[in-house]
């Protein structure tokens, strides 16, 4: 069951005003008035871009975490490879 929101109440008021307009014979106003609520309904219910934005934010967060990890461990990894290179050079006797 869908919860009632302020938008639903406004829509109910529009429908009530349409009924009064029809009773008064203002059919042209009623026909033109249908476009705006339909457009607002589509905009409120549209969630297609939200998923793409969420995935983009997750990827950005992962990139920041990876860059942070690499920059903090970069010096120690470089020192490790220098030590390995030195030991291999000594073992070979070059």
C-alpha cells in the first residue's frame, strides 16, 4: 500500500478542481491541465539515473581507497624490492 504524501493530496485537489471545471463547462482548461500532473508523476517515480549515480559513487570511493593504500604502502614495498635486488646481486656476486 502506498503512503499518502503532500503530492497525493495536491493531486486530489487538482482532480476535485477538474470535476468542478467540467461541471462548469470549462473542458479546454481540463484538457490542458492533465499534462502537468502526468509529468510530475513521471518525474517523482523515475529512479533510472539513481542506480548509475550510486555505482559511480561506489567506484569513486574504491579508487580513493586504492590510491590511499598504494601511497601509504608504496615506500615500504619499494624498500622491500630494493632489499631483494641487493640480496640477489650479493648472492650472484656481480
